[in-house]
C-alpha cells in the first residue's frame, strides 16, 4: 500500500479513490440535492456537521462495490475516512465546516 491516496475522476462524474490504510476502492458518485436532504433527515448539520458529512459520504459511496452505511465509516481507519471525506465536493459540506 502507498502512503498516498489515489483519486481519479471519471467522465460519468464518479470519483474513484484507493484508500491509503486499507487499500479498498471507493467510488463516490455525483450527489444530488436529495442526497443532502436525506442526510440532513438522519443527522442535523447544524448540531453535528461531521455526522452529517459522514451520512452524506455514506450515501454517495460504494466500497469494493458494496453500499456503505454511516456506521461503516465509524469503524474505519481515520486515514481512510479522511480520504473519503476529502473526495466530497466542498460545497456539499455544512457551512462553517472546513473541507478536508
């Protein structure tokens, strides 16, 4: 495994990330407004911006072809979670939350 996260954007608006700690492959699809609304239903972005961002990341991600739950991200290596969060578009994060 490398020390560096590998990221590639594709023409279909997905982003593929090879996670630095686990070596697993994440595909982040391009989000829609409804993804933000659904994530906000589960976690209030005003009171838990990190939880909201993780819920949004889980909604947009597949890991090795499998759907992801926010609880899955909770159990992942922080280095891998940071790589996934860094793959989200900056404007998808709650206002005031720094983009990774």
